C-alpha cells in the first residue's frame, strides 16, 4: 500500500497570481497603445505563468510517500528498519517531523508547514504505526500473553 502526501496548494497561489498580473499588464499596455510585440510577449508570458500556476495548484509537488517497506521524503528513500525514531522538532522555519536513521548524522526533516493542517495528525499516527510494525512492536492491550507449554 502506498500513501502520498503533497504540499498544500495554497503555497503556490503566488505563481498563479503572477501570471494574472502579467495578463493585466498586457491589457493595460494594449489599452495605452503599446506596440503589439510588447503586448504579445506579455500575453504569452502571462498565459504560460498562469497555466503553470494552475497546474501546480491543481497537483502540488509530492513531499512524502509511505510504502509498506520504505518511506520517501523529498526524494530521500529510507527503509523502515533503518528509521530509529520519529518525532517533532522545532526549527527556524517552524515545527517539523524529524526521522532519525541508523546512518550517522542523518536526520530527514519534513516541515509541517508544507502539509495541510488536517493531514498532520493522521501522518503522525501512520508514521508511528509503520515504525512499530517495522520493528515488531505491537500495542499492548493490558492482558498477559498466553503461556503455552510446547
């Protein structure tokens, strides 16, 4: 099973806005009688930037992929058995999830501001469950295990 987390689309509205600004400048330049070449360049540039903004807003970049056997954070693929701990840390850019691995001096950070706020609790639960499964941990239900003589 694979779960994909994408950046929040609101982070990219500026690209769409820049394209619309170029289109507005093209309309103003046309209204004031600017040369047609300048208006055409502004129209093409504005249209391409606005189109790129729409594509990015409709399908934001992938930040995190969770698979049964591995985790892929921003292109860094790590097997679950190599992850030693997952936790929240404070960075200069706000809260982030830190994935510490068995490799020396290797911590993968995932800024929480990149994700939609409603995705964060589900992601933390899923990370905890996948890490527990990879290391063979189960949630104790408060009962003693059955002692069977073999």
